[in-house]
């Protein structure tokens, strides 16, 4: 079997993934590539029986017509265009993007707690020696420092990240509302969540977490009108895609000083050095780090190799691309 691994060299050379790459070598001849365009990948794809790649180049009909040997495609991620082509052609495709979900959900929980308990606000002054100590307990306690336990939490999107976050929130006994038209009623019930229209959820929630895909149906889902519905001093966390939120409208609300936002994603990345977001004390920023830990890297590759082994052995794959996944894919 000829296996094309289309990832940059530093990715596949990382010591943490050595065991996964060795598994591939035991399955067949492995060719490493780092192709970004259709023209670059075409010769190697024509050679391959299987390919493991991120989401690019998109495996178009033209590329697949030029790859008659291809029996399996393992995508770390895939957009709606590539997914529809693969499904129409019946190409066995596996997708491992949900391997990032545990880490993304954990960062979301960490950001929620950090904003509610003002953890980073305390950390930096302690580093500088400029912290303020409580002198008249409880009179000088900050009323904006709050607990998560018993609060109202809203999730925009209930895919793998949303469901894992719901599990993590269980010990906090939150009231959980979900806005996701594609989430099944029994799935919501199993996680103790109630379905809610977006406006209803925004009005009711102390914390709102965005964890939905970015596609034509979700772009600017939170515009100026929706952001205005958020409670005074609510916490908004975005660990999905920046395109789901109108950044200009969010900045306007943050400038009013009655909203807290934790953002891991931005319209432009890396974030411009002169971005106004860097100047707002109620905007807490992380550099697109939600899923990016070594455990995620190993997991997303292992899932794809597991499914390649399943294809070769005639077993059912555990991470197949399906029609039902389409609404949750970026596009």
C-alpha cells in the first residue's frame, strides 16, 4: 500500500507522533509531502492508495479523477465542499477534527472560570507587586467576581466541543441552554440541556460560549442586535471561529464596560499589534490555543491511522465522514 502523508515536515517529525508514523510504515510505503496546492499534490496523489492530510488542498473531482488508486482519505479537518465531493463519490473518508474537542472544551472552561473569578486580573499585579489586598472584608470585595456554580450557561453549537463542555459543567450545577438547530432532543436531554432560541439564550445566560462551525448559516450569528441582548456583565467566550461574531459590535459593547469577553480566535491571525482588542481591560485574549496541545496532535493522527487499519482489515471505521456531519463543518 502507498500512503501519502501530506503534512509539513516539522509536524510528522515531532517525537510525540513517532509511534503513529511508525504504524504507517508497517502498513506500507510512506511518502511525506507538504503540498498546499492541487498542482503540487497531484503527482503524489496519483501514486497513493491512501492519503492523510489536513483540509487542503481540497480533493476536488479533478484531483480524484487523477488518483484512481485512492481507497482512503484521512482528514484532520475537512470543509463542506470537500466533504460533499467525497460523499457523492463514495470515497471512504475519515475526519479526526473532534480529536481537538477535549482540549478546546477544557480551555473554554478555564476561560469561564478565569473571567468569573478574575484570576488573570490578580495574577499580573501579583507579578508586579501592585496587588490590592482585602482590608475590609466583605465590604471591599469585588461584586464582579462571581462563582460558576448555579449560574446560567448558554452554548452556541452542540457538537463535540459543546457536549464535552456540558460534561465538564455538570459538577457546577449550571442551568444549561443550547442553541443548535441540528442537535437532537435526546442528546440535549442526556446532557441536561434545554433547547433555546438564540435571543432567549442570550438574555438568560450569565455565560455564553460559542463553539459552532463557521459556515454561511452561522457567519455573524452574533451581530450588534444579539450582542445587545447579553446581560450586564455577562461573560462571552469564543473558542470557535471569529466569523461567528461581529467584532466591531463586540468592541462597541466592550467599550461600554458592561461585558467580559474571552477570545481565542480573531478575524485576522496573528492579531494585529495595534488591535483595539489589546487595549480593552475586559477583553481576555489567547492566541488560538484552544485545541493546540500535544495530546490533541497525537489523538488526531491516531484516529486516522486507526481507521486506515480498519479499511485494510475490512472493519467498520470509528471516525467516518457522514452526511449528518455536514452542518457542523466549516464552509
